[in-house]
C-alpha cells in the first residue's frame, strides 16, 4: 500500500500475515536477509529465504550453562531472546583474507582482498545487540584507523530491530542500560503484539530508508490500544530480567581488586575454553596468519577471530605474560567491565547473558562481579 | 583514512649488517613510488617477511634521514631468523610507523638521561640523533648503556664517537666480562649515581627488559626524579599495530597506540603487577 | 702536612658523620694509589682494611680455574670497597685489581674494629652505612643473576 509518506519515528501496525512482504521488499532491493532460525537445537543467525525460516512458535530456556529450545503454546515469531551467534559473525567475520602477495622477478606485489561487499539486512536485532554493534563501530569504523571490510559491510546494512517482550533467563540489559527497548541504530523496529485478539507488529521507522521500505508494505494505522499493549509488554519484559549487575563505579571496583582471592576461586572453575569470547557480541580480538603456497610464489595473509584465554595470546619472547588461567579470566572480565570504559568510553558488556548461558561450567559474570563487590563490604564490617 | 592499515608495502634491503652474533641491522628503501613516511623517535614498524610472518620492530635510524628506514633486531624467532638470511635487494613488507614517541619537546631545556639495556638501545638511538642535532636545546645529555657481555654491545663505533664529544656523557657497563675488558662491570643502574644530572630538571628515557626498567626507575627516584619525568618503552605481543587485534593490551592501554613510549606516572599502577 | 680530614668529610660514604667519629677514622686512614693492573688484595688474604675510592676503577674478581679471573663488578669514584674486615674470619672472599690508575683512602679495619668495640656509637654508624652498601650490592647482584638481557625466543 502506498499511502502518505511516513515520517522517521512514526509507528504503524503490520499484521502477521503481511510479514512476508518485509522479506520481499528487502529482497527486491538486493538485500540478503540474515536472521534467527532454528538449527542444531538452537536459534542461530543465518540466511533466511522467507518468513517460514523464522523460529515461529519456539522459545529458549536459558540459565547458567544451559540452553534449550522449547515449543511455545502460541505462534509468536520472536518469542525468544539471543542464541550463541551474534551479528559480529557478519560484520567482523570470523575468518577472512586480508591480502595476497605475489613474489616475482619484478618484486613483491601486494593485492588487497577484493571482496564483493554483500548487501545485508539483519532481521531480528535485539536492543542489546544494537548497542554491541555500536560498540564495534567505535572501534572499526569511527576511529583513526578503519577496517575497510567492516565499514563497507556496515554502510550497506539494513537493520530491522525487535523489541523484546520476554526476557531471557540470563538477560540483564536493564542493568547495562542497553534495553529491552531499541532506541536508536535501526531502520525499522518491531514489537510483536500477540494475544487472543490479534497477532501483529507495531513497526517504528528509525531512518529515511526505513520509512521507504515500510512504505511498500501493507501497514495500517496503529490504534492507541495497540501502542499501549506493545509498550506495556516491553515494559513488563524489563522487569523480568534473569540477572542483574550493579554497575555503580564498577570500573574503579575492578581496578582496585586485581589481587582479590575471588579470581583464584573462578580460576578453579574456568576451563579457559573461550566460549564466552566466541558468543560475546562485543569481543573483537583477532589474530593474523600468514600462509604461503607450495611454490613459495604466492603468500596470503588471513585474519581470524582470536581468544584471550589461550596461552598463545599474550606470548612474547620466552613465555606468556598471562600464563595462569586466573590471569586470563581476570583479563577477560576486567577488560569487559572496566578497562573497556577507559578505552572506548562505554562498557564492553551489553547484558545479553550469552557468556553465562554458554559457559560449560556455568560461570556467571554478574555473580563474579557481585562477589568481588561484596568481598569489599565484608572487609569493612570486620574492621 | 581509507587505506587498509593491514596492507604492507614492499621495501628493498639496501644493506644488511651483522652487529653481534645474534643481532643485525637492516637498511630499507621503498620500492617503486612509495614515499617513506616520517617517523618520530620511539615509533615502530611492522616488518613482513614474505610467506613467513610479521613482527613489530622499533625504528633505530635518524628521524631526519627518513628516506632510508633503519631497523636493528635480534634473531629470536621464525620471522627474525628468516629476516637474517635475506640479502641485499630482497624485499621486506613495511607497515607503519605506529606508536607514541619519546618526549623530545618536553625534554628541551632539561638534562636528558638515556638508559638502555641490551637490545633496548636501538629504539633510543633516534632520540640520541635528535638530541645531538639540536644539541643547544637540551641541557646535559647522558647515555647509559648496559649489556650482557662485551660481545653483546651494539653500535660500539658510534658510541665511541659520541663519547669523544665533550657535550655528551657516555657510560657503558656489562653484566659479566673476562679479563681483557677494561670497562665497567655491573648492572646499568650502577651508572646512575655517577651521572650528575639535575633531578629537578631532567627527563629520563629508558628501554630494556622490564625488570631492568623497574630497577632503573627505583634508582632514578632515589635521585629525586618525579614519576612524570620518567619515560619507559613497553613491549607486548602485537598482531596489528594500531589497536584492532587486542593482543597488546596492558591494563587499559594498547601498547601499540597508547605506547610503546609511556610516561611512567600513567602506567605506574600496572608496571610490576603480575600477569597484567 | 695536610690531613685527610677534609677529604674524608667530603666522601659521600661518611656524610653526616659526627666530628668526633670522623677524627677517629682520620686516625686510621692513609692515602693510597694503585697503578693500572696492580692488585689491591688477593682472595683468601687477611682482610684488615677497606677503601674509599676517590678516583679510578677497581675490578672485584674471582679466580675460576679454567677461565682465569672473572670480574663480578667494578667500582669507581665515590664507591666503597671491602666489607670482609667487618665479619669474622676477616678474610677476603674476592680479589681486587685496579683497572686503571686508582687513588683511594685506605682505612685500617683492624684498628676500627677495636675502636668500635670501645665506642659502640662509632660501631653503629659504621655498620649502618655498610649495611646500605651491602644491600645495594645484593640487589645489583640479583639483577645480574637474573640475566635479563638473555635472548628468549
């Protein structure tokens, strides 16, 4: 329906049966649609060909060290939170070629990796994830040095956000002030409204481009009641968080506590498997590997994501700086919650809870932060 | 900044010189119509050996003569050992310069104490060149250098030239030596009491193994130097050189872009703390 | 004849020593000079003095059968050499050889030991200063031991 042109910030309603139109409108514009889908007993991010690929009627039950999918009693399309994947899979890329070099008579020729930047649309981005993307933008797109691959993927990105109406067992976005409502950084934002009366989506246009795409769909005006229901379910969600994190002066807290015995405690549990870094939407460390072919004429440099929990990570002539698991766990958590703030002006944690869910030994970052904070209090009461 | 900072540019080896049994110096000239970027003393380049890998190496040449890049390095790993076997005319990839530099401006009008340990002398040589070329801008200049044995001393001829000047105090010591050595034996910190700089107006710059730097800082503090007058150069594992890969983190600092030169008072809480 | 009193008073090692103690030390002091290569004392000899170096360089060495003498440390202007006179059995554990022309004040340790037994204040002042020197040498030695410049891959 082509009605009067929409304004940025305007909210309309798209009925459930018209959701496929969003897919069509984006495909027509050349976007490859990426979003949640069920695979391998989890909800992961992958290419979607239609509405049917979405995890309709599924929900996730998450807690420390546990994740499992359950069938819902209703047909909610977005009735779950976040899974093991994050959008860095498409923006930062787990593995890629940086350049190739040819050795020849005339010398060394370095050829930059020529990739065709895919035009992608992310469908189903949660508020915490919008914040995570913004955090990585600061590092790779907005600073003195720019990652050209990240930047071009980012510039050709269409984001359809989803406001959470149900919090996950390990979520704490309210503590980190990153949700559950998406406030910026999206082209469109959907809030699912599902009850015995209807199944529809309240759609907010976040950008000019968003209004154009929305304009091509069969939307209708949003009633006061529909807006109220949508807003209240998001508000209800903010009170359902599975975890909390006290962020008051957390940077100073962790800077003071490098020698806290709690680190030994968590080290006795931590396997240094690095799952937390892999699922974390803001972890960005990468490493570089140089290859050469058998003839020795062609060399290649590839970049892949790296994990600060390995012995290799801090290796420098003779040994690793962080040779104990304790030091490596401490590095990860202190970086995420404290030094990140000095480096980038914001916390590195968006409260998505993935690290808690996917830790095989159920280490909970909110619990560790609480234990450190409380260890200081007990000291004071003793003296 | 649209150029990909991970792209390396081919430079040709103009000269490769063995300094000691495990340390060598490369002189590099750019290939084709690449312009060498000017660098400040203390900065480093990422040097790539075709098909082998890349390492961060401090620039050790004269900042005023930046058409030739000079790098002195020790052969300790796969890349530097491969580098050592290269010949004149071979190509090396260069990315940079990266990092912070020595406080040459802040040091003007002050006495300058340079303390180098072992392979720590190459990153300081560019500042000595700059001090000497603008000699009148600075007070007394001390170059204190310590190495493992006399066989490990670098740039000996040059140091003798500096020592011959009446306006530079050069003092060298080794950790151990045999009878023919007529010089000092003892750690480099023992040279500090004999250097008569004015602690109220001195800038100290040092590079060496972390332990040596910590002892040197203590000795300078004993002489009355404030933490703001002391500059150190740190080293950590680096993969990118400009703050993207996360490897070189040292507390909240990225050694590649907040360092490698740090003013001591800024990093004091982290220096000497285990496994940071 | 000029006494050694002003020279001793100026040496950093004796800073802020009370005048009456300084006089005792002057009574035990003599001016000495060693040419380059000259031995000050051999390892194993009776240790009856210590030296306050005024000028030059002295190598503290130990004899290794296969390698000859190894210098463990050199001392120079402003340094103090020799503390074996303080601790029984009062024998040098290392040897000392002048690397270049060296001028020093030699102090009669045997005499000072006796005077310190009589005047404990003097003994305390000397020990206070010597313990500072020994600690400094210990720290420096540990640093040398750590072999920090060794290449590690």
